C-alpha cells in the first residue's frame, strides 16, 4: 500500500504574505515527507476558489518539489482539461517534461474541475464540459507516444505536428481520474485507469466505491482503454491530524475539516463563507458541523462530508484519523480492508498550522508507515515460504 499527501493550498488568511508562506511550507513538508518514507506528493488544480484552493499551477509546484527531492513520486491530481484552460498539446508537453525532470516519478490524473466558478473563468458552462474532457483524455496519451499527431475532433483541432518531448516512462506515466460520482468510478474502471476517490464518508463508502470500480475495470473493453498503460489502482482520501495528544489532534483536525467542508459548501453549493473559531474544542466543532445538516455539512458532487456523532465515539473502532498514531493505524487498516491501494492523506486544511502538519508527518512516518510495511514484509515472507 502507498502512503501519499495531497495538497490544495487551502488557507484562511489570503494575504500575499500568508499565501507565500503556505506554498513554501508545502515544499518543506514534501521534503520532510520524503525522509519519512511517504510515497507520493499529489497537488490538485483549481482556479478562482479563494481560501478553498490556491493551487492554480500544480505543475509548477510539482516541478519545484521534484527538483528538491530524489525519491518521492509526484502526482498531478488532476489536470483540468477544458481546452481553453489546458489544451491537450500543452498538457502532453508539460507532463512529458515533468516526467523527464523527475526521472520517471510522475503520475497524472484528468478531470474537468468541479464548479461553475472555475468553468466560467475560461468561458464554459460546467454542464457542457464532459464531452470535451473525454476527447482530451483520449488524445493526450496519443500525443505523448506518437511521432506526429493530427486530430480533427468535435472540440479540438490539431493539424499534423510533431510534439516534443516524449516522457521518461514508457509509454507514458500512469493515468487516473478524479472520482466523486458513481458514474466516474465506472468511467475510470472501464477506461482502464486509476481512481482518485474522496474518503470523508468512511471505509464503508470506500468499500462500495471500490466494488464499483473493480467490476468496471474487470469487465472493461479494449477499445475503451485510455492511453497505453492499464492502471488498476484506487487511492482514497484520508483527512488526518496525528499527534501524541489525542484531544489536541481532534480539536485541530475537526477545526480543519470544518473549514474544508464550509469552503466546499460556499463554492459548490452557495453556502456562507467559511469561518474558523480557534476557541472551540473538538466537541464544539463536531456540534457545529452537525447543525442543520443531518450530520452532513457539504457534498462534493455525490461525496458526502459527514460530521455526525461518530466524531465523539469510542476510538476502539476508529471513525477518522484525527488522534494518536494508534488511532490512525486503526483507521488506515479499515481503508486498506475496504480496498484502498493508496492513502491520500490531507493534512493542509484551513487553520491547521505548519508545525502540526510536520508533527503529523513525523508520527505517520515513524509509526504508521512502518507498521504497514512490517505487515507487508511478513505477508511476503509467508508467500515465499509457501512457494
């Protein structure tokens, strides 16, 4: 199983000074994550979503991280494919170049973005985008592997041209889709690419989505394959704050989740602007998250962000990864049992300080990752003995 971190450059304070600080902190956290044994750093792409996500140029951030590291992989999750935002030729060029400079450490996902705020920035109606995204999705890997490309599509026209460079990985880096709806899980599986899945709804929901994805992948048709590298892989989002002090971790983590959820509600559903009250304890935050939403404050597409009584329950059965390293281990095990191939930890939610994120990275690197690596090594030893 892989252990990764995903970033949106989310922030409460949007001053230029803090915006600079957040990006530099992301680089510092990524460098530390490499020393702590993490496998990949993922960056999203969003435009014009103040506070929720200032990660508008992830390819630049990932290039900087790749240059500052030597082992850890980098994930472009995802490239938004409206042609006026990211033309498929430019996507292919950037992905191939970044793959070369990282010496084959790149993964990349594709999607359309989630809000009219973003689509409208580039002159689109969000509801009209999917056919354009599909056309680009199939075209990009062809551009990367063919000596010349010529395309006369419905939305994209490319006269015969040689496009350079070719990626380091042969034939191209592994591809993924952002999956928040059931139909996107089916699309990812049927097209033979990996699924990047949110995980706020818990292991049971991940297991349900995993079953949908695996069945679609198993029954896929060759003619529906995107690219030339079938990738069966499900990565599940896992919000986490992991400290030795459980109460402190839960207070800070739930405060961050509250901001994350309220930010989504603002940009995706037209709710009020998010707030942060550092004086509230974990129970207060959980109560605020419950108010008026039947234990749910926001939806990201069909993905619910639940905030019910489970946040205050007995942690012999972990309901989230806000707590001690042992709490995190129990919750990650449940995600693994649900079918996750990769844990996409999200630490950098609004209001969570840099030093807390660094401590979380250290705790996971020293205690959580080694726990699962030891289990994997033991299982491999048993298999070798059996053979």
